[in-house]
């Protein structure tokens, strides 16, 4: 008899734990940890620049654009004319040719000759880009100047044995119409950029916040022992090169200064936010989220927050979303129940946080 009771208890505990694992949401840590300034800000002037260009892929096995693609016919004719063969667009057979758009990101401080990744996307009605070769393509910036060129072969390792993998079956390409090629672009022109302007450096917070901006400025001023950082607004901090690190000092090195600056740690502040994924029932809540005194009744579930009562479950005042959801889980609430309750709490102004649905 005792053995059966123990077995029953083990089964009950296991089922209870499984239920919690299925519907328990994710919550932030109770205490905020300091973060490097490097991970909180972007340095003005240190950014990548998008490049794009129109190219032509040749050598396809009948999977190129059809004859009805006027852009492909004209592009193929233009290439052949440049190579010394005079043809008209109507004379070009395009089943082995496809017109594409080539895009890339020019990294900050990229030098002439550096290799960059490119991305190729079909423009016409080609069925596959597999096995083709991208002809030399110029990549321009928003100022219409050419900063890089790209070319290369496209191969995604398509099976030679077909769908079933059997010998003798015809090959069938499953390559998508967008392909990424690593290190197939070459930088031809440098994009001038600098992060020091009039002896000042500007930091832009990735998540604009007045408190975080003030904390970053204070941490920098304390570290260098003088007033060098001035928060302009919630997202911008202006930094003046300190007197101990100037161009008149032989030891001055802007890279070394930025390295010191980036490693300083600051505890960022954050807004009270609850993120809900309705499809999966996932709930992510920050530590600053609290619930005002309120009575909750949802079906057979009843919870009282912040007041004495004889309800099924009671929670103290200033209850967090984490504590509320744990109580709901204990009472058997599912993900959809929890999401519905949180949405209703926000409508009743009892949830002191912003609710974001995904």
C-alpha cells in the first residue's frame, strides 16, 4: 500500500512539473548587472554603408530568365556589345542568363582590396541561379559612386542524384532565388569616415533613455577625473577628448582612448515592459513591472492582489508579473488564460508597464 502511494506521488509531482515547464514564462533577473559602454552605444561616424548594383548571371542550365524578360535581353546585349560583339536585344537567347540585383555592406574603415560578402537576388523569372557565374558587377553607394565590385560562381552543393538520392535520376536544383556569396566582393574605393570631430566624440545610445544617458556620462567623468561627457538628450552623449589624452601628447592614440572608453561598465535603466508571443504563449517581463491592487476573476480562477480576502489565492501589494503568473500556473491557468488576463490588466490600468504583443 505504501509503495503504491509513493508511486502515485511521484507521478503527480512529475505531471505538475511538466505542466509548469510548458506554461511558465521567462522573466528578467532580479538585479541588473553592469554592461560595457561598448554594448550600449554606437559611435557616430563608425557605421557600414549599403551598396547595390545590377548584374548578370551566365552559364545557367536552362533555368535563366525567359525571352519575355526585356531587362535581361537588354543587359545581355549590352555585355556582348561591350565585349566586341554587336547584337540587338531581340537576338539574344536568355534561357541561360538571368538579371540580378547584387547588394553588400561596406564596413567602416574598409580599405581598397578588402574582401566583402555579397548577396544576389533574382529580378526576372528564372527558376534557379545554381551553377551560374556572376559577371563583374559594380556596386554603388547612395552618392552613385562605385565603392566595390563583385563577381563569382554560384554553387550551393545541389545533389547530383536528384530528389530521392538514387543514381541515374536527373538532377533538380532547389537553390532559392536569393544567394549569399562570402568574400566575393572587392573594395575599390574607401569611404571617408571619422569618429573624432573638433576634438569631440559622440555616442548614440542603442536604446534611448535619459537615466542611462546620465549614468554613462557620470561613469566617464568619474573614470577620467574631469568633465568630458555631456548628455545632450536621451540618446546622445557628447565627449570631449580629455586633457590627459590630447594630440599634443606623444602617447595620444584615438584607438587606445576608444578602447578604454568602451570597457567602462554602466548599469543601464530600462522601461517597464511585458512582451507576449500569443502564438507560443511565451511571456517575457522585466523586473520593474508591478501590478496594482486588483481582484482577478477569470473563469474558475480567482486571485486577489494587495487586499485581504477569502479568495482562492492571495498575493501581496506591488506584486510582479512573475509572481502573478506563477500563481496562475499553480491554479492551472494555461498560456492563453495568462495572456488574456495580462491584456485585461493593462486595459484596467492595473499593469504598470507597457504591453507589447508579437
